[in-house]
């Protein structure tokens, strides 16, 4: 099946998946895998690998499912495990409580959601949002318990901050690739500056949405305000003595610095041994391994190494379900990418081209919602839009930069079950898939709309 009927089938499949998970309480892993298999067969993906006339091979449904599953594990599986292990150690040594206290001293007790949102926004400039959420989640959890702030508000705030810079600001790969494809790769400073400006309204909208939805939806790890009134001194007494600020911060800040260095080296197109070393150490898996080493040193300093085995064991039990559901989301995305849907959307882009700055936004949003990956939505849309820039009337560097921003806005609209980040946010945020749609998916819709409104206004002013 191809064309518009395939898009209708896709929409029906997503609705069925939501019903299976929320209404009939079928486990998300089973629901997503079943829907992926059926959708793949209906979309015309062959049952077995098939040789084409040009000598290439078209992957069969089993191969596509395997590639989607393993691809997700390759990109984020070990990152999730190491990040969760760091988080467990930080909680065990009291470092998470120390970090929460440092954040509170910096921004005050009245603004923890804003603190997490801005922290996420800064961290995700050099770091992928998936990795960023895993790294910062221990601070989020500690702040929830320390301040009795809504866990849902803190989750949506952190996820939104990470997501905004992920789609707008280089050196994240998606915006860099889009900028290069659109012909403004030599104006990355302008792209970065506009990315900062275009983050303002979506971050503001996400902050107020987080506060709004937290009154209607609760997570499984909400703090009991009665328990939280337990004094800070009593909480500290449970650990005996808290680690110092550097020791508490090192397992989180060192991986971020290493990944940031790698991004700088890549953007500056440096070469040589130092550049290779930075690139190696800045790979998320290696960077988080270094962070884990710092965490283990902290555990040894607290004289709790005898508990390390049990901490590892409990961490693996906790992240197992997260890994498998996240990988299932990768399968759904791979099935859709292997169907004819993306090609059909791309070939009918001219229908949207009369919409001006809304055209790249809508095309990117359609591709994002269809296949799940913001980076794929950014790069694919940029490839489609680039030849049309003169026809659409976008010729100056500033106009093309705004097109890049509009593509980024679409690439955040919306995050749902076929997006691995959706599963990272909902699982680490202790929310069921149903609550994830009400909080995070709806939140990305609010962010996307706010972003394109700001970009449309800027396009009327800036030329």
C-alpha cells in the first residue's frame, strides 16, 4: 500500500496502539511490536529480504524490525544503562541531595521547574536530549523530593528545555545538517544566535504548560509534601555526611564537558591526535563511562563499595523495561521509514509550498509525527526545501536561517510513541504512556505552535 491510504492506515494504527495501551492495559512493548508488524505488512514491506532489479536488496519485515530494535540499542541503550547507574550511585551517596541543594541556592526554592528547564536547555546544546535527560534525571528527582514540586512539572520542564536546543541550536547534528543543506553552513553563528532567540517563546509556553498539566496529571514518583517537610538536616543525617560540591557534580558535569569538547572539535573541523582524543572521549558512551568512574570513586569515598554489586543489579532491573519499550519505539519508526510514506509526503510537498514560512514547519511536523526522529525530520525537510528556497522567496541568509528555525519547530511537533525520547521522558519521569500523551506529547504540540508563531512574527520583521 502506498500514497494517502497508507497515511490513513498509519493514523488508525497509532490510535489502535494508544487504545491497546491505555484502554486494554496491554504492555507498551507488546502493543508497539504488534502494531509495527501489522503496519509493516500492510505498507507492503516484503515478508522476506527481496532482491531488486538493480542488484540491491530490499529488507524484509523481520530484518526491518531487527534493524529498528538493534539501532535503538546501538544509539542509546548503553547510555541509558550508564546514566541510570550514575543516578543510582548519586542517590545512594547523598550526592543527588547535595546537587538539589546547590540548585536551590542558585535559583531559590520558588523556581525549581524553571531551573530544570534552563539547565536542560543549556546541557542539550552539546548533548543529545536523550542522553541529557538521563544525565540530569537524578537532579530532577532530588529536587522533587527536596521541594515537594510536582514531578510531572519537573519532567515536562526538563524535557522541554532539552528538546528546544536539540532542534534549534548547533552543534546538535540536526540543526547543523539542516543549515548545511540549506546553504548557510558558513553562518552557523547566526543560526546559533537565532536558535537562542527562537527558543524563548516555546520555553515560556512549555513552562506554563508544565505548571498547568501538573495540576491534572500525577506521576508515580510524586513527593509526599508531608514527608518532604522532614527537615533538610534530617535528610542529610540519613547519609551521615554529604559529598562536597565538586564530588557530587563531577559524574554529571564531566560527561557534559567531554561531549561539548567533541562538538567544538567537530564544528571547528579540527584534526590530529587531540581532536581524535576529544572525539573519542566525547562519544556519549565513553563520556558516560568516565562519569560512571567518577561516581564509583564517590561511592568508594563514602565507604559503600560493598553495595556496588546490588546497586548495579537493581539498576539493570529498573532500566530493562525502559530499554525494551524504547527499542520497540525504534522499531515503529524504522517500519515507517522503510515504507513509502516518507517518499509520498516528500513528493507531494508542492501542495504545501504556497504557505510561506509555514511550509517548512508543516512538512517537518508531518515527517516528525510520522517517523519519530527529530534529526530525520530536520535533515529530510531541509533536503526537500533547499531547491525551493528561491521559489518561496527566501534568498537572504537571515530568511534562510528562519526557514531552518521553522524546520526545527516542526521537528519538535509532536513527540509520541515512535520517538525514543518519548519513552525516555515517560519512563524516567515515572508516567504511564497514557499520561505521557497528556503531558509530554501535548507539551511538544504547545512548544511547536509557540515556536512557529514566534518565527512567523520574526519573518515579518527580519529580512
